[in-house]
């Protein structure tokens, strides 16, 4: 493995000269100085090559006569001289000379045989690797079914009949695209393997490179392999705007581009000449001291490629998601690695009882502070955290633990970075994106895809397939779907539930059709795949299968719940909370459309916002969290409500549950990515934090410390997950809310065989409080938020049993009486119930 790094012969732009560049609009001119990746760089940028077999040095020493004859022949043609030398030596009859020649011939023959064998072995390795990487693609795991009739949605929701014209047009567009893909590309399965056609693809003969850049006038490939010569490897353009070149293997059989070497494409475009990272690049790295990233040709030898050892887990019936960011998952102020996350964080997630991890910021993004949402290289893993194979080892370890791995995928927009990303890639603003204002998101300062473009569809669908096929992800959380589905992007728009808001002229049908194609492809090829859409609009049919006429997602991210909790904590006193309004928000979702609920996510943890723990306890968290120290009313209230809010959200909010890492124990610090002072193009000055990573980490040590009150919150979170794992109360068919009492501030409901009793009253505790239930029998406490181990006061006697009584109460045929302390949540289960054994 050889290592080198030579500076490319192109000018490095200074920070000051970037002031007018679009990259600066998000503060990109300063982020590079904040990146602490120098120490990691040599781990990622390996300029290695497949070494040719070494030629052995001849060890035979000729005698004086043979040397003299060889010298005499040196002035003649080399081959003739060599032949003459051998002939003369044999004719002379000197046994020593003859032996020396024979020995030379034998050694030369041996050397050639070794070279042939080395090439044969290298070719065998390449063939084996090609078989390994394409086997699942040549023989897909499943077949994508043909489109259905799209009529079932009207049976499920008759209100849709008033908008049938729009829905029928939408479905017709979807079917038309499917038909064209079948006719022109051999089907959606083949179409979604664009990475086998575009970018770099190696065969036994060499490397083929293709790029779609219709606006470019000329394109050439350059990099370490050709000393950054912009005219050495010129591409040829076809009628579809696709450029292509082929690089045959070297004479010794090694590839023309060595693994780990830097590559870029040089283009003459309508906007001038530029160097760009290939759009389909699989790895990109920023060298220390440089501003632009470099594309990396990543093609390690077979023995260095990570081999998956564990199959993908079966899709869980009950989804409990741990949302995580690998880079900020360390307790130390640094960028964490895939391997550290694998070894340190995955076991924690398993112990807490989550069955899925949702990884943010996996796609390469030049600006760390974008939280991974301003993607520059869609097929490349974030090099800050490690190599592609290290990410694979993380995913494989999660699968070994029985944890599904979801990727937070960003197909709703792209970074406006023109140096490293897709923006103005071929010199035009209408390449991958809509031209003009339609292609620009003014709030996110990013570019918006043109989902009606054939090659954009190929690029995005293949991107989903790439992450599933190459990295064995178990599904996706699609970011910013509301922005995709409407031309107004949900900005300055309040959705009231009127169906006309969803099906009209402001609907981006091309985007919706893309989402239908994506879900159709994923669910057809990977039956256990999980797709979650971040949609705040509540569009009907969003979570119904495509063949029924729906968009095809499995879950909608229920974003309104977190907003409701923030509203209550920010604007209302405890005595002003309306129990009916809380229940309405938690249960307000479309029939037969599943949701993932959360009390808070990464959004609330960012600097400028507040987590639930911060809203509840604020600065008291820094002084009164020691178990053996004094508490305050603020801390007591905060710890009690933190547990209650999370449990009722899990129990009533949806069929899945999500928690952002660290929030399970009330993480006391916000998230603030490293950033420097900057002046925006508008002239506004934005103060940075000195490039500090101090607030860009997770203090898991606080949740683990049993002498701190954070530990009790963490234990309760684990107990919630254990209860859900045992009883499956999120997905049970039986749910009945029997009491929403604003005077007592009590909420009571049944989920499966469990009865939940929440007392939100700030003062009152109730003795002999009657609780209605549907099933008779003996009830026991199965979860109690007031347990001392959870930071409570231990007011509930867990040895008590509660026998139901006949007689209707709160519209239930049976009831039992309990003690309900203030600010507690207690769950009761039948004594003979063993749960559902999910």
C-alpha cells in the first residue's frame, strides 16, 4: 500500500475571494477552517496501487569469457546479440558458460511464469469481486409488480372522490413514466441501477467513466493518475448529453486509476471552464488546508473490502427509532468515527431497547453545520467519520444486534455549493434543478431538483438503490417531503385539512410521481424496507400503497406533536393545559395511515431552540441534578413531566416512536456546530463560536452516572421501550380513551390489555380514583413513572393488586380503583397477561 499526496495544479481560492461565491450564502467560506479532519486525512485518502509483480534480480555470475562475449554483442541489436551470445557460448562448448546460460534462461522463464500467474490471480480476484458486487443486482431479490388500478383509495376515503380528476391525472402520470421506463430502460429494476452505467465502473479490461452534462462543451477526466493533465483523457459526448471515456488497464494488468487517488472532471461550460467532482463519485475528501473537496476513486482490493456477515433484520412490527448523528455522538468535543459509533453507541442503543437507528448526515456534505442536509455528493459517505467500508462495518454490527438501520436521505434539495456539489455542474442552472426562482429554496438557500427530468429520476432512484444494495440499509427517512410535494414548499402556508390544499395547482405532480416510483421500487425489491416521509401537510393517501393510488410511504413523521408540547411549555401554565386538546393532537392522524411520533427530535436540540428538558428545567439543570443534593420545585416538575410527555407520546402518538440521541435522559446542552464569525452578503454580521466542538457532542456520561438525576430519566426511557416490546401497545388494534378530565387534569385510555392513567395535575393526588376498563380481572402496576429509580418519590405500592368490578363507568363495562399521585403516569396490566411477544 503506497501513500502519497501531490498538490493538484489548480489554484486554491482564498476565503476573501469566495465572498461572491454561492457557497458563502450558508457561511461555507468559513466552515473549512473549523474542520478538525487533518489528523484523519491519511486514513481516508489512500493513494494506493496494485503493485506489479517484482522482476527478480539475476543472481547468476558469468565467468570472464561469457562477460566478454556479452560485451562484444552489446553494440548489436539486443535480441540478436542475446541469441548470438547463447549460440556462441554453446558452440564454444565451455560447460561453465553453458550452465550459466541455461540458468539464465530458466530464471527468465520462471520470472515470466510468475508474472503470468500474478496476472491470472489478479484477474480472478477482479472477476470474483465483480460477481460479489453484482450478484444481487443481476438476480434481484424480488420483482417490482406492475402498476395497479389506483382505485382503492376512494373506498377508504370517499372524500377523495371530489378530487378524483387530480388523483387520476397523478396516477396516469405515474403509469406513463413506468411504461416509458419499461420500454426504454428495461424496467424500473434496471433503471434504478444507474450506478452501473454512470460514474466509474471497472471491468476486467479497464475503467469506464460516464457523466451526464448536456450543457458542457468539452469534458476531460484528470487526477493523480494522469498528473492532472486536462487534455490527457478527453470524453466523447453522445446525443443524450452523456460523456464517456474508457481507460484500459496498464500493461501489467493494474487499473489505470489506483485506489485512493484523487479525480476530477475538467469542463468547458457556458459559464466558463471549471473543475468538478464527478456527480456519481463514491467518496470525496477535503485535504488539510484546502478549500475544495476532491473526488476519490475508491476501489480497494478484494481483501480490503468489508464483507457483511449478518443478514438484514426482519422489519419490526413495532418501530422504536433512535435518531443519531455519528459525527457528534462522542462524549468528547470532536468528530466521532463510524468505528467508534459502532463500538460505543450501538450497544447503548440496544440496551435502551430501540430496534432501529436513524443515521443523519451520511451523504457527503461540505458544510458540517448543515447537519447533513446540504448534500454535495449524493453517492459518497461523509468522509469526516471514516471510509465506506467502516460505515459498512457499523451497519453490519447493528444487524448483528438486531437493530435496523435507517438513513436520513435528502432528495428534497441539494447544496448550492458550486465547488463541490451539483449546482451549476455543467455550467447551467437547469441541469439537475429547475431554472430560475423555481429551482431555488429561499429559506434553505439550496437548489431544488427537477423531478420531471429523465436523468434526474435515474440519479435519485439509483441513489436509493445504491445505499440499499451496497451498504445494506434497511430503509429511509425522506427529508423535507412537504417542500417537494408543493410548489410553495409549505412556506408561509398553514394547512387546515381542506383537501383542496393537497390536490390543486400548487401540487408538484412530478415530485409526487417521483416519490411513488421510489416507494414502488423500494418495496418491490426489498419487501422489508421501511420508508418514512417527513410531511407536515398531512396529505391524504401519503401512507397508502402505490397500487391503491397512494404515495407509498410506510409512515408519516408526526411533526405536530412536538410543536404542541413546545407550545404548552412555552405559552401555558400547567393549570391551563387542556386534556382534550392534548389527546386530539396526539391522535389526529389519517385512518389507515401510520405515523412515527416524537416528543422532540434534533430540531428542538439545535442552538436557538430548546429541548423539553430545557423548557422544563432550564438553568436549574446545572446546579440541582445530583441525587444526594437538594432539589427544587422546577427540577421536580421537570423530571416528572419529562417522563409523562414521552410516555403519552409513545402510547397515543402513532405506530412508531422516535427519540434523538441524548434526549432520553434530558441532555443539558444544545447543539452548536463549530462556526466562525461571518458577514453575510446582506451585510449582516453573524457571530460564531470560535470553531468550537464543545457543544457538538453528546454527554452520554451524564445519563450513565447513577449519582445524577439524568440517570433516572434514562432508566425510564429504557423501561418504556421494554414495556412496548413486551406488549406492543403502539400497534395494537384496541385503543379506547375513556377519560379526558380538564378539572382533574387526568387522561385515561386503554391500549391492548394495558390501562394508562396520567395525572397531569400540579397539586392534586387522588385516592380511590375509579378507572374504567373493558376486561375484567386482577390488575397490577407494570410501569410507574414515580418509582424512585426513575427519579420519582415512590408513592405507588407495587405489591398492590386491583380487582375490577362490574358496572359501567366512563362507557366501560368494568372498573377498578387506584391511587393517582400528582404528575405521575402509571400503567396497569392484567396479572395473567404475558404481552404479545413481539
